[in-house]
C-alpha cells in the first residue's frame, strides 16, 4: 500500500462549526501539553483540525508542531478513519522534541480508544 503525503482539503477541519461540533459532542483526552478531541463520523475518511496558539511557542515551533501532527495523521490513516480529530497544543508544546510530540499525541489517542501507529 502506498502512503500519500498530501494533506487534501477534504482531510481538514476548517470551519468554526466543525471545531465546535468536536468540542461539544466528542470525547477528549490529554497527555502533557497536547489535547485531543475525537468525534466519530459515519463516512470513512478522517479529518484533522489543529489549534496551535501563540502560547505554544514561537512561529517556527508552532509550524513544527503542525508538521509533526500532520505527518502522523497522513502516515496512519487507519487510526483516524471515521472521525473528526482536533489536536490542541498548549503552552510549552514548542519546547518538546518531535518524538515527544508524537508520544504525547499517541498517548492521548490511546486514552480515546487506541492509537496503532503503522510499523509499531
């Protein structure tokens, strides 16, 4: 199976109503400065929304956090299938290494029902 490294618009949460739906109707879990909201959907494709405020770090750190989360989302599509997922980076997330960001995200996902990373 070939993994696509694109992040198409259909895989993104972009409207405030979509984020609010996850906040109101979904499950939440946290690990360190990373929080995850999860709302099951009927269709098969997973969608990702990112909230990385200035308190998470400087611009380069915020962009790095987003890249790491998107990479995990793209390379593990089965883990996110059938859900809207909102990842929130809190204060201090910019100080984490890429591996620590992944570990915190996977730990929060595991609390929500299991995160099985490909190859792990």
